[in-house]
């Protein structure tokens, strides 16, 4: 199934360009199983402009994260438990109590499941402007790394 989604994502980027990057980045921050980093790597390995891809992916990812945040805020833990593992939610709550909003930044910069942090931030009613600010910074930083990786692949192949 993962291979099918990867192929589907690449063909969507080829046919729909930046709109696909925005859309895939947004839904990845809520539920989509293909990490945005792979979408960015694929786009820049096909020769897409690094700055444009990173900006569009960051805006898409943070937009999706705000949707996830709102779902968590209004649906609460019962909503999250329908879609996320309880152990993941418990773990994220532990991160929040230890690191506060920085936990979102860590998740946004690393391979941790950012969508779980976004939804859980809503459940915790984290300060929304702080959530958005740390999300922009961390997602942009992660995406720029993967964009340059994809661009390097484009030059090699």
C-alpha cells in the first residue's frame, strides 16, 4: 500500500504541480501516511524550484496542522482515540508537560509523527499563535533539508 501511495503522490505532483504539493503537505499533517519530506524530495528531484516547493509545503503543512489542531480542540481526546493510538497520545502529552510548545517544534523538525502532535496540541489547547509559529519554523527547517537532498538527486540522475 505504501508503494502505491508513493507512486500516486509522485504522479499527482507531476500532473498538478504546486497545488499537489500544498494538498499533500496539508493532509499529511492530519492523516496521510506519506511524510511531506518524501513529497518534497520527490518534487525537487524532478527539478522543481527549492524555495517555491519549501514555501508551498510549509504553508500546506501548517494549514493542515491547524485543521488537526482544531479537530483535537473540538473533538477532544475521544476523537483522537478513534484515529490515533492511545499510547501515542499519552506519549505526546508527556512531551508537552516536559517541553511545552517546543515539543511541537521537535516533532516538526524530526521524523516524529507531527500529525499526532498537531491534534494533541488542540486537545491540550496549546496557545494557537505559538503553535503556528513553532510549526512554521520547524517544518520550514525540515523541508529545506529534504529539498536540497532532492535537488542533489536531480543533479546526480
